C-alpha cells in the first residue's frame, strides 16, 4: 500500500510497530478533536459562532485525513480516489481562510 508522506511523495505503508502506532494515535486524535469541536458547536447552537466555523473546518479536514490513515493501516484501499483527499484538504483550507477573512473584516468594521 502507498501513503502520501510529509515530503511530498508516496511511500510504503508503515509496517513497523512505531509507524502503525503513530497512525493509530493520529486517527484517535483526529476523531477526538472532531467530537470535542462538535460538542462545543452544539452547545452554542448558532451557525454564526466561531465554534461552528471550527466545526466545519475540522469536519472537512477529518474527512480528508481519516481515509488516508485507514488506507495506510490497511483497513481500506483508496487508490482509486487519491485525489479526493487532496481536494477535501484544499476545501478545508479555503474554508479556514474564508472564516479568518470574515473575522478580520468584522473586527475592522466594528473598530471604526
């Protein structure tokens, strides 16, 4: 199996215990962060909150990372949809940039 490594290329899936433990820990932390942000967003109960914006960002980011991690652990095969993860990751960065721009414009608008 192949996975996208941090240096911009594809490599073999981690076969050692440390590599698989790191991927498993990443999966657990991504899911936990999604759950925490979802809980915070639910408690606020408005879509105009920072918590909701972060929920959308973390949701899209986890949608792009979880399949990659599951593929590198050998649970699923994503060879036919490799570009989809990159597309979802790019979408999450666009959402984040948009949220930051909206916040900055609101700050300067309220400051005048």
